[in-house]
C-alpha cells in the first residue's frame, strides 16, 4: 500500500520506522534536514513542502495512496491536509493527529470525515489510567471520553483467599468475597445483584463463549467482560477481587494538556486527583476545568510542601511537566518520600530508558504512544473498530446509529439476544446505560460489544 | 471655579426626566378603575399631569444630544426610583383620604409599593376607594419587574447604553452573561411576567367561580395577582390572606414560589419546553430545599406548641414561610402571636430571599450558596496555602470579580441592616414608642429585604402608621437601598464616582 506521511517529527519517524518495510511511503515535511535524516535511516521517499498544500499532496501521489497519515505537531495543518486529501482522492483513508481533545469529540460526533483521529494527550491519559486502572482487571479500555469502561476480569474460585484465612485483613476480605459470591457469582444473572450502570457483555468458560442471558450464571474460573460506568467497574473490581488494593489517590505534576487529560480520565473513574502546577495561570485553568481535582500552585519540589500536603500518601504519582529533567527530579524526590508507583511522561524518546533505569516505574512517551496507535490502524484499517479483546475474538465498536436503522424505536428488552450487546448509549455527550424500556434514537452513539465475526451484521443493523 | 465633575448630570437628568414622564402615565389605569366604580378619577389625572409636567420640564431643561454612559447608569437608576415613588405618592396625597394625611405617609406607601416591600401605613385598607386600592397593587406590579426594564422593553431611546441600567436594576449577581440584545431580554421578561400574572388571575377566578372560596372574587383575583408575581404583598384586606379560604391560600403560595424563581429559568421551562432546567439549576434546588426547611421548622414549632393543628398548621407554615422567604409579605395567620422560636424562624427567612433574576428582594439564594463556597475555600486555603480553587456554580467557574462582589454585597447588606436596626432603636427610645430590639431587628430586616410585615406593631396584621416620621424616612431609605441591592446607591456615595 502506498502511504503518505505528513510530518517527519518523532511521531512521523516512528510511524515510518514501523511501516517502511511493508509499505511504499512518501514523507512530506518543511524541514529538509529532518527529511534527509529520515531518508538515510529508512527506505522512504521524501518531499520538502507544506503538507496542507494541494500541489504538494498531488506531487506526493495522494491519488494512488491508500492511506494519509497527517501527524505534524500542528492540528490545523493536519486537518486541512486530510480535507484536501479527501477532496482529491476520496478512497484514500486519512489519519489525523491532534493535540486538542475538542477535535476528537468532533470526530466522534462524525463531523470530521476522516477514518481516525488520534490525540496524544488522550492516548497518554488512557495509557496512564490503564496502568493505574482497575485492580484485578486483565484488560481495560474506556470510551466516550472515559464515561464508559470495558473491563475483563478473571473470576477467582476464592481458594486463594481461603488460604490466607486466619489473618484479620484476609478474614474481612473473605467475608466481602463471600458476599460477592452470595449476591453475584453463581447466581442466575437475573437474580444477581449486578452493580448499577453495568452489563455483563460476555462470559468465557474455557473455550466456549456463554451468551449472558438471564438464566446463565457467572461461575468461579470464568473470564467475564463487563461494560459499564467507571464507578460500576470499580464495584465489579470489589466483587471480583476484594483484597487487591485500589489506587484511590493520585498526584499529577504539571497541568499542561497531558496532565489535564490524565486528571480528567482518572477523576471520571472516581479516583481522587491532586494536581501540582507551578504556573498560576495554568493552575487556575486546571481548577476551572477539572473542578473535582485539587489543584496546588507550587513547584512541588520542596520537602516542606511534600510533607505538609502529605504528597507521600498518594498511591501513584504522574509527572507530566514539560521539562524531562524536572520530571525526573520530581519523580525521584517523590519516590524517596514513599510514593510507591511513579509514572513519568517523557518527551524525548531516548530518555525512556534513562527514566526506567533510574527507578521510575513507568516512562511513557506520548509521541511513541500516538505512533503506535497510528501504526495499529495502518496495519488493519477497518473503520470504527476501536478495541479488540481476547486476541481478536471480540471487538468493541463505537458507532453512530443511522437514521434509517431498523433497530430505532425498539425497546432493548425486545432486541434479539445474540453475541452482540449494546453496552452504552452516548446521547448528547452523556453516557446512558440502557434498561429494558429504553429505545435507540437517531443520532445516538452506541458502544457495542460483539464477536468479531458478527461485526458486519452489527454494522449493517445499526 | 466650578469643581470638575466626572458625571454627566445633564444627560442623567434628561434620561430620568424622560422616564418620570412616561411613568406618570401609569395612574391613568386606576383613574379608569375609579371611574368604573363611580369614584372620582381627579386625583389620578392630577397626579399624571403633575408627574408628566415635572418629567417634561426636567427633560427640557437638560435638553441636548447627550447619551448616558455606564457611569451615569448608577445615578439614573437610583434617582429614578426615588422620583418614581414621588409620582406614586401623588395619588395617595391628592385623595382626600385621612389615612394619607401626611406626605411622608404617602411617600412611604408608594416606596413600599414600587420596591415590592408591602409594608403599609394604612390601618383600614377596606375603607380605601377602589381606584386607590388598585393603585397600591399596581405600584407593586410595575416595580416588581422593574421600571427601567419596562422602559428598556418599550422605549427605543434606551437601546444604547441600556445594559448597565438593566444589570443595575435586575436583582442578583450577573453570573451568566446575557447574550441576548438587552431590548429582547427586557421584552421577554415582561412578556413572561404578564403571562404569569394573567395565569394567576385565571386560577384565582376559577377558585372564586367554583365556589371553593366565597371571599375570592374577580376583583380580589386581579388585586392579588398584581402583588403576588412581583413578590409585593399588598392585600386588599387589612388581615391579608387570613380572610381567604384554604384553596386561595394554597394557590397564592404556589404562585409566590413561582415568583421567587429565576425568570430566565421560567422562560426556558415554559416557552422553550425545557423543564429540566429546574433540576439542573443548583440555585433552584437550594431554593426549594430552604423553602421546605423553613416551612417544616414552623410546622414543628406550631404543632409541638399546640398553636395550630392538622392541615391548618401545615398550610399556615407553608404559606407564611413562602411569603416571608420570597419577600412577598402576605400572611395567612398573625405570626406575631406565634411562639418566639417561630418568630425567630420568620426573621431568619427574611435574610434568605428568592432566586437571582426573580422579583424577590433580600440577599437571594445564589449569594448564600456562593458565600458558603467562598468561605469553604477561604478556610481550605488557610490550611493549604498553595491550593488554587475556583468557585463553581452550575458546573461553571464563577468569575473572581463576581466572587468578590458577592462577598462585599453580603458585608454591606449586614452592615446596612445593623445600622438600620440601631437607628430604629435609638429613634424608638427618643419618642418612647416601646419598639423593642427584636421588633427593630425584624423591621430593619423586613424593610431592607423588601419583605413587608415584621414583628410587634409592624406585624402582618398591623401597620407602620405608629412609627415616627423619622423612622418612616429611615425605612423609606432602607426599602430603596434594598430594592437596588445596595451597590448602586453605595457607589454614588463614594467620592471616586463623582470625580473626573
């Protein structure tokens, strides 16, 4: 496949590195030096010029390309390039990188005609939340701006807990677990006290998939997939694994876009977030935009502050300041004060190793994460597919219902029970977890869980 | 040499004169009513003539192509309300009615009317001729939505520079910026106001015609609708709502609750069919909670002391709590005779007020809500000096300027209330009128909050007639300041306002 990449920065070169073996790549950038450095390392054609110019796009061969990847650091260039590309060659798929989450929302509302919009900030935030995430979960993913969460759990048989019996903490946990088992596990689903705003999407028992009808029950040893609100995901986690310690208190250093995006995602999950930001203006903005987070206007580097505000009581700390060196220093300092888990956002790809060698638990590079997301899409550019679970056995789709869909107006209780399930509806930007009497309305965005082989049927029905 | 003045007085007088000129047409309505009942319309026609002439003269003397700016706005609004009450006082004074013998009494009654206070110096309301009684109700109706808001809605000359005037007169802090053109805003507010008044007349008339309440009649329905929606509280009866049946009392209580709600919300709920705005609005929710809390406290007190029982206890608790908190000032029972604890609840409710953007007076629910959040933040920042926090209202950060304005408003409000109380007590001691401290507290809070009735001689079934002229003057000032929410008057009292 021919691929046109606009932008030869970190994201662009990572994408080229991953794709140049299999694909025929042309890279466009304004910076000649960056291009020649790229051309030296990889087998790719290069073109100096503005990616948001029709002439340059034509010259790069957009008509024959199967995919356009617009990943400069400037949102407007990327969007304009994708618009021109769609005009010149409607068949060419387009991927747009953005730093503004608003464009992501616009794309989710199907107002931006491209196949994928990737926000570095959002991807990084999601990566952090997956690291801190839901205890005991095998895999988690969030949709609809973090309002809908999909979690995969292994249901323990409870033996592990019973082995620890005798210790007071384990005793209490065992009781809680027994309660969970009493009310949920082993009971037919229609009688089980399932946490509100959640649904069991699938039960995997060995090699077979059990469609979770009302008369089925979750048994110990099953693997289950849950769709629900972030609070419901936590509730499930308490039922499945009462002893695992939950991360309830996170400190974020830096209230830039990545810091704020991370704060938003974590707050949505019911985690207490504290933000430390030295710049007063940015601190004010953080306090305005994430009202439930606690914002400190401080460097966060002096011991007196760390002691007084009990920063060391946090179970995890995220470092999202602009300066890698500052992140490194602050992370080490906070770690010294006893924060068990530190995650640093690293801007220079080469520093990732430095950070992890130096004892920071995880170092994330937003550009690498973004590039990975783009590469994943380039390998398998099926539209609307958002996440795969259990290898590629299940998919979670995020689809806007067509106005002519036959399912419109049918109460959920009357929808056929097959391997596919509508876990949540996003209506006017708010997630709704449907009950039996709810109906689909035109313009609803639905989060659908389905077996991969049923994807075409589901897409057709909606 | 003349001192250099930073305020354009000519433009101010020109505009105020124009407003007075148009306002003086209002007594033509009671003139028609008087004629209809076979009474002499002369006092009203004379009032119109005098008012129109004075306004016209003021306008003429300061003739010029001068436009008021934001700075003159405060003076325009303050003066307009003082002069409007003078025009309003003319019909009382010109009628050969013994109860309005003194000009201070007439001015008091008119100021109480326009500011929708509802305090009265009349002892025998039933003796008033129909025209005059209707004029009393009408002053409240005009004052409720605001004289200037009305002018903005109908007078083309105020199109420019009117925003400041509107914001100065509308009650409550401007948290949500108005996005509409001011003329449109003013027209919408008046349209809704008229619609709600009409609806209430219909409801009360139905109660009258179905015989649910023998005392209610079409005349009473109109009279009470005219003073319920502006949260005014003038009644045609000396014993206020006590003489009406339970059905009327419940209906009036309902409309008082409506009148104390934010008109912007009401507009969206009724004309845009978005009833969910009520659920989403933090102020409205707190407003309802406080109303219920006030009524519940009264009910518990009344029931446990055995003053009233059964439905009557609940009804009188609800009606009077709603009436006082929304600063309407009707009474369905003489709460003056209730136990002390109930009286204290009543006084406390006087400080609550209705919602911002309603016709009610006093501090208003949103300011209490914000003040609570401001204090919490202040305490929090004492322990955690680095904490940066914004005050949120309805999920949006409130501008820090408004945060400061709310704090200073409440401070000024309490200050003016305390000063008013002290002066009343001192004057009471001077003339030996026997008004005690608690009575003075209630009277001061009632006048400043535009409530109306207070405790003691000024209780819901009493009148302010026995107060000395000095005290009446003080109360006129308190009502005036309270209606304009203190700040405009406070501003024109600063030196910085007048200097270049």
